[in-house]
C-alpha cells in the first residue's frame, strides 16, 4: 500500500513537471527541452501546451534587405565615381596623344629644314656660293637645284654643230683618251662595287634608300654614299628623284677623286635628263671632272656650253662656273 502511494505521488509530480516544462522552454528559448518533453506528457495522458507561433520568414528578409540597402547605395556611388575617373583619364590621354602628334609633325619639319640647310652648306663649301637654302624656295624638292629650263638646243643639235661637248653627249666618254697625266689623282678609274656590297644596303623603300644615301653624303662617307646611290639608280631608274640620285652618285665619286668615273656618270646623267633641275649642275661637274683629268680644252668647252644651254641657272651654279673657268684658264 505504501509503494502504491509513492508511485502515485511520483506520477503526479512527473505530470506537473511535464506540464511546466513547455512553458519554461518557450520562455527561455529552449526548443530542445520542449520537444523532449512532448512524449512524457502524452505518456501520462495530459494535454500538451500550445506551441509557440513561429516568426514569419518574410519579415526577416525585409529586415535584411533594409539593412543592405545603404551598402548597395554606397557601392553604386563608388561605381559612378570610378566611371567618372576613367572618363577623365581617357580625356587626358587623348589630349596627350594630340600633343605628341603635333610634336612629331614639328620634328619632321625640323628634320626637313635641317637636311635642306645641310645640303645648302655642302654646296657652299663646294662652290663658295651664298644662295638661299632650298627651304626659302617653296617650289623645289629636297636635293634639287632651282629648275633651269633648257635653252632649246638639244644634245643632237649640239652634236650636229660639231662642238666637243655635243660629240660627248651624242656619243660617250672615252676615258682612255682623256689627257690625265700619269700620277695625277683620278687617272685610273676606280672599280665599281660588286653586287654583294650593293645588295647589303638595307632600306625598306625608295624614299628610305634615297635618304640613307643622302645622309651618307652629308656625313662625308662618300664610299657608302656611292654604293647607296648606285643601288638606288639601278633599282629605281624611273623614280622622280632619279636625276638627283645620278647627280649625287657622280658627286660621291668626285669627292673620292675618282674623276674618270665621275665624268662618265655626269655625262650619262646629262644625256638622260637634259631638262631636269640638276642638269646645269651635271654639266658643270662634267667640266670640273674633265679639268681634273687634265683635259682642259674639253673642260672649257663644257663650261661654255653650261652658260649657253642654261642661261637661267642658279646664282650658286653661275658663281661656281665662273670660278672653274678662271681656274682652268678658259
């Protein structure tokens, strides 16, 4: 009887405890305890307490979005600032490109003027003249003398007249018959560069090849200038600069004291381009080469023919012609 009473009291206490546990679990946020106490309540036949209402998920999401909105606005603002910075950088770089393009054009113009001035100084040193540089004469190309129209007489007409220069122009130059005294500089023709030497000159086109040869000439490297102008003349015989190239080829030979070769080049150039801007210079240099070969009589005839054929020659050529006539006692 006593054991039965103890058992009843224990069950009553367990029921009260089971009834109180769900309330305590919800109050202290102890869902594990609440779940664990459901079975004892059912076991004793007592009604289970109502479960706590769950928190709606949508409300939590709304709270989370509201919290992230300032962050997203800040990120969007940073992106706009960055785009503005990039646009400003692009504008700055465009301005720099335009500035560099202008500087490049200026450098190219300065280089052109430098070349014209260098050629003018070269001609002054050679002839002692004082003509204005080519940059002051806008109608001329680089490397050309002022254009001098022919007087109307051609090489054929001159040959029919019987003068020595006409015979030279209609025929050819016999270097073996020139009156060069033994031992004089230039009495033996120099060998022309072989094909391998000429082919070694590297240039990407006619303009680069011409400029390379011309720069060699200005630098006083007459051997390389000869090779380069010879290659240019062989590669581009119909180029607009062909008369100039042939003239400078003869000049390169003349400066090396290869007077026979120079005379031959000047003669061929005069025959091929009698009306070019360089024609008076070609004929003048032909006479100078003949004078260096001690063929004074033919040289004087050549000098006289320069005045007859090209009365409108440049002042520089005219002064040089007068000096050479005096030097040859024409």
